[in-house]
C-alpha cells in the first residue's frame, strides 16, 4: 500500500496536504502534551475531517498515534483467523514488520516517543507505581489525605485510588503488607493453639470445620492529633467473621485488641475505628481471642 493509498483509506481524498493532519496529531501529542480528546476537539474546531470524513474523537486520534504504518513500515500478521472462527489478535512479538515500504509521514523517533508516552501512562496507573507515590506522600507529611494526594506532582487522583483500591485508606494499608501479613500469621497461630483444627483456605481460616474467619490487621492512620484504624468487613458468603486486628505504631507493632465483625450483622461498608468509637468497641471489641472459642461452643 502506498502513502497515498494509506491516506485515502483513513482520510478520503480531500485535496489538502496528506501528511499535515497526521504530523499535527503527533506534534501536539508528543511536544504539546495534549491528550487525544483535546487534539480531537482542536481538529474539529479547525474543520479537518477525520477518517471516514466524520468528526474526530479521542479514539480516532489514538488509532493514528498507535499506527506504525505512518512511519513507512508495513505491519503484517496482526491477527489470525482459522476457518469459520472469529479472528484474534496476535501478540506484538509475532507481528511481521517491513520498514520503508512506502514514504513515511512520521519519523520513527517521533512514533517511538508517542509509544513511550502511552507506556508511561499505563505505568502511571499500575498498583506498584500508585503505592510508591502514596508512600512518598506519607513520608513527606506523616499522613495521607485527599488534599495532599491532589497537590503532589505526578500523582494519580484520589478518585483513581478509589477505583483501584476501593479507598485511599485501603491503599494506605497496602503500604504495610509485610507487617500485616506477619501479624496475620501470628494471629492464625494463636487461634490454632485454642481450637482443634485450623485450615488455611485461600485468604481465610477454616476453624474446626465450623467457622470461617478472615484476619485483617490494620496499622493506624494518622488523623490530626489522633489516629484511626481502617477495616473493610468481607461480604463474601463464605466468610463468617472478619477479625479486625488494630496494631500499634512502629516497625514492631503490638496487637491492641480484636474486632469481631460478623458478616450478617455488619453493614457492607468500610469502618474507621477511633479510640473514641466507644459504641463499636463495646459491640465488636475484644481484648483476646476467647470470642473464637465462644463462637465454636
């Protein structure tokens, strides 16, 4: 396919510079820092037709930015289709590329820069990156709040943490997964010493084949001059009780008590436990694990 055929396929035959819109898209994306939708809106404003001679949108702009053919490289074997079966996309490592198949509109270096922006965007929303940035906020301010997250540079929004982790509090707890896992193991060993049999099944305990318990340690979240502990009672039908375990501060935290949260009695929402939460402590709080023995009797 020649350069003109490629352009006709995507943009029709209107007599203006074939490469100008494509170059403009890549320039605004790589040099101007504009998002695909913003580029689309500017193209529509300037009366430049999109593929199919309709209006632009972010998806059409993204398709161009990710199409290696604009560098003059023909790409084969993108899909596979067997007889009477739907086509399926092949992994990129199986694609066959033929450089300099036709006149390029975009330099390969510019195309590579656009792909790096896409790759960085994906990395921006990975759990590892998000937790790394959240940890930096915590170390800088000694606490984590939505306002601090919004103010930090190169930081996903609080809404993004909500989408990926369920809440900012839940993401904060994951910063201490090593400590929480260690404490969870200790609590399981303490329970095993009290009962006849404990089986570990997925992420919860099956106790004497009668009771299922999810152990959920929680490190304190600084809140002004006080702190609170975050718990998210598990609502899976297989879980009878979420056993909240509030911990003290420090690298070697102590277990401060237990919060037995029966699935059938606790509302389906997260819980913030303050030291002043007397009603919750009276209803669900326990100093030790005798509650497990009581529930089995």
